[in-house]
């Protein structure tokens, strides 16, 4: 079924590229960072075959690690059935038992989040551009235009924000429900749970959600070599950014 859907997608993409006068084609998918080395090589071979005659540029967007993991875990709690125990497993690079087992759980291990994931693309592709999320997010022209200009496409686009952050109270409620009614086959709760079924809590007001202090310090202790690698290879310096410590408990 997956192969059939992929082949159908490829046919549509070929027709779209063939019928378009555009000289630049942009393909984007956050899951690409989770590919193993053989997957990156297969992607390279596919692109060279599909886009024969094109120059291929790979663009990776990095983010300050503690901020990244806080945002990622918040998203997974609200949208993918994580609870607080799952967050700890995820940050420490273990597969998730309570909820979906996702391929990027291991890819996001903080001990090699930059060097291994970017390094796989650097190994197989000639041109790898790395930009930092903070510069793109604060750019006057907007995130999308900043990203496009990083690969030489100088046009203006208006950003459309779809992945807004949730408050600490919203995340706390959703995490609690996820812990009591895990979305997995073993619990039997899958009969009652649906994707996005807790959106009713998204609007709860509160403070900014951040990871508990112990997990932030865990990331900070593991990430030193990765931050040095990123600075040495791409000049993006996260070394002087202090960890923002906030109480791990939500006050109601």
C-alpha cells in the first residue's frame, strides 16, 4: 500500500514538474532527518534520477537544543499521545512504549542530533546548507522567505503559522489524560481515542511550557560536543546560551 501511494505520488510530481516553467523545485519533509544512511543514499539516487540535469541543494534547519526538545515534546504530547514518562524516554533517545513508536525517537538523541543527522547528508550530497531557526524566525522578511533566500530564491512570501505553542496548563492536562488512557493497542484505549481528540484543551491559558529542569540539564550535559561540532562546521554558535530554569511543577 505504501509503495502504491508512493508510485502515485511520483507520477503526479513528474507531471507537475514537466508541466511547470519553474527552474527550482523545493521538496520539504521533517521526516527526512530521520533517514538512516542507506535511506539518504537511496534519496540521493532517486533525486539524481528524477531531476536529471538539476543541481541539488540540501537545506537543514537547526535550533537551540533545549528549546528544540521542549517544542518537540510539547507537540508530541498534544498531538501524538505522549505523557511525561514518554518525554523522558524521548529526550534520552529511547523508543516510546506509551504511544506511537516513531522512527525519529532515536534520530533525535541529543548526543548526536547535529553531527550524525547532518553528517549523513554531508557524506552523500555535494551542497549542504545549514541555517539556524532563530535567525529565520526573527528575519524581517519572514521565515519562509528567509529559507528560500538561503538557496538563492529571492521572492517574498507571507508566513502562515499553524503550529502554535500550548500553555503549560494545556500540556499538563493533555499529558495526564494520555497517561490514563494511552493510545496504544495494549491498553485497549485506542477504541475510544482519536488523533487530535484533545484539541478542546489547546486554548487553556497559562505560562509557557518548558521541559522539567532535570531533562533540560540532561540535554545540556549531553549536547556539548554537538554544539562544538555545529560551530566548527557551520559557524552557528549555541555555546553561550544559558539554560532557562523554570519550576517543573504547574501551579493551578
